[in-house]
């Protein structure tokens, strides 16, 4: 009969082995608070995994409607580069710029979405791929 300890150890070993080649996408800072007088910020992105990771960067206007988050496409704020590939152990900077000429009244809120994109042609039968998404609040105040 298999003991509980053996089953727990086996499960733990499987979890570790399954994540050995996984991506480890990190970002910093986890929020951007910017002033209208200096409407530019930088987010740093690292890949600590074992394989290159392609990421897509998008900006959405962030509002609350009936207590629920609402994300709408916007051209008031842009992020560059919109798509990049991070090699293992490397870092990249993403620039966030408010390009709208409309004056800010109070606070404008946005979300910067940094999405890991799936690897083309790397599907393994019976395996689930989990993509990472970072959603970073970006606020501009007058």
C-alpha cells in the first residue's frame, strides 16, 4: 500500500519537473503613478526562464462601471515596444507615454497589459500551457 508521504513526495516532484522549462516573466514596478507635467514612465520586464518568451504590450483606459472593471481601447497612452522577445536571463524596458494633448482633470487611469504569447509549434499532447499576464495600473494626475 502506498503511504501518504510517498504520494505527497511524488506529487511535489511532478510539480517541480513540470515547471522546469516554464517561463518566469517578472515586471517592475507593479504600478505607475505619473504627473501631467512628466507623462512618461518605464516598466522593466525580465525573463528568468530557460527559453525565449515573446510578449505583447497593450494599454487600455480603465474605469469602473457598476463596481466592475472596464477596459477600453485607447490611443491617449501608448507603450513601446508593442511586441518583443525576451531571451532567457535578459531584461527589456517598456516605455509608457501619454500622447493625448487633452489636459488631465483629476486622475486618468489605464491598465498596461503585458501578455506572454504562446510559442508557435510547441504544443505537447496531454500538456497544458499557462500564459502569464501582468496587469499594471497606470495613473496620470494633474
